C-alpha cells in the first residue's frame, strides 16, 4: 500500500510529524520506506526527525522543494512538507546514495551508474534526486545532463527509466539538499531502484511553442552560449524577437532543441527546452540551466505561454489518470518546475491545480516544485526545464 500525507507550518519537526501521521493513518501495515519533500524554509534535520517520530527509523529519500503538491494541499511558501509512505507488504526497493557531487557530476554519475547496473533489472524504474545548487552567491548549478551522461556511460544501456529531479529550496536558488536515507545531505544524489513489480508511465508537459527559425550554436562554454549563427547570442535573440528583449528574459522564452524530423509538424513532446538563467549585455552571452547545448546544436527560441502550459497539463494529466484504477498500490508523482508556479510566472491559475483536479481522490498524489526535472525522453532519460513530469507508478504484483 502507498499513502500520502502533507502539512504546512513554521515548526519543522511538527510539520514533518503531522505529514507522517496523515499518511500513516491510512496505511495498512508498517512503513518500509518513504519518498519525502520539504520546503526550503524548514530545517531539514528537524523535519526529518518529525517524519521519524511517527514512522520510525525507516529510510527516507527525496529532498528540498520550493513547495509541495498533494491531493489535499498545494503551496510554495517554503513551509510545506509532504511524503509518500510505502508499506512493508510491497516489494522492497534498493536505495543508493553517492556524495561529493561538487567534485564532478560526470564522475559521480559513472559511479552511480555502475551501482545501478549491478542491482537494477532491465526496464526498471529508478527514482533519482540530486542537489541542484553547487554554490551561492551567485547561484551556480550542478549540471544534471553531465550526471545523466555519466550514469548512462557506466550502464552501457538506456533501458532503465530514470525519473526525478534536481532539488531546490527556494526561488532565489540559495539552498537545496537531498534526503539520503538516514540524513539530509548537500552535493549528493539519492536513487531508489524499484523492483520489476513496479511499473511506471510518464507524461512530459510544458506548453512552449517555437517563436523563430532554427539557430545554430556556433560558440559555447558549458551552460554559457556565446554565439548563435556566428553572432553574439543575445543580439540574435533580440533580432529574432523584433529588436527588443522582454524583462525578465527567463519568463518569456526558453531555448528548445527539436528531436526527430526538424520539419515535422509542431509536437511539444519532441522538444527539450532550456531555461535562460541569465543574460550579459556586455559580452552578449546567455546562460542556460543546463550545459547540453553545444557547438553545432540547432535550437529555436520557444515562446512560453501560460495558457498553453495550462492546456498541456489538462490534456496530459487527464490522459494519464484515465489509466489509474483507484488502487492503493498506485502513486501519481508530479515533479514540477518551480518557475511554473503562478507566483513566479504570473499565471492566473496554478497549473499544478489542474493535476490535482484530474487526480482528485482517485490515487494518492505527491508532488514537488523542483529546479530540474528528469524523465524518459526519446530513448533515454534526460534533465528537462520548464516542465511538469507526471508519472503513474503502479505495483502490478506483490
């Protein structure tokens, strides 16, 4: 059985305890492990102790979040906490942790990939969460694409379904942490290898549309794009947008890379979009949230539209929920970009509320506002931006 509980308030331990009580009240049997998220204004060790006051010394995976989403609660004040509790009558997963992410995402990914390859069955679902913030100020991010590249390099296969995200404690990108079984850790990655009795189906939701022609990245340095089509990147973006730059740039556009046939009709599911983290007028550069657009990549400016975002969520969530059977052995997991909150992007309605509307009380729902989202996309899992990743996890056998 899987059950979800949530709470909100300024007292970290009390909030953790209330959330755990609300989940355990509906749980049949004892708790085996939990997937948990806590707002960044909480003290992680205290909220973790609150969970354990009720659930005992079970392993807990997850981490910080700008806010949480559940059947009964949606908020991003930073004082929320929510968790999904998995009972002992379900097949037991393998839980892994790797630290020292600040020493290199690629190398840590290789170490984790070797461990995943040793314990995961082909086609298994992996829940993976990593600390997004490398340092502050200014905010410097751990690069999720390098982490995933290292994992797949060591695995030698793309058969594993990796779903999760980069944890984030606040919209100012000043803090984050990971719940790594026994404690909260910085610069760490935690993974849950679900047994083959668990299946998953995922919808990737964004609602961005092309706002210009294909552009070639002609000079880049990691996440910093220096040139597009041989010109300063910022000047090309300004020209494409008609001579002016919206303020802030990150709220108006993303950069998208279309996969498959470049001339196929528009389909949001073919695009990997990258948020613009910053722009430098003096150098003409832009900085993206990820470092996977390199020289030779063909990208497009993508218009970020709130109404399209809402419609995308309504379509995707309704379709995925249709496959749910109101079983207590199912979980709807929503990893949602923190930039999609109404308070940040200015949307009149919360797109996560549309997920809650679609799910209702049919299946337990757990969600977190993240820095980066990870989902299977065109043959392997990838880090995504400005995306809602909704996954239905089902236990097909015990």
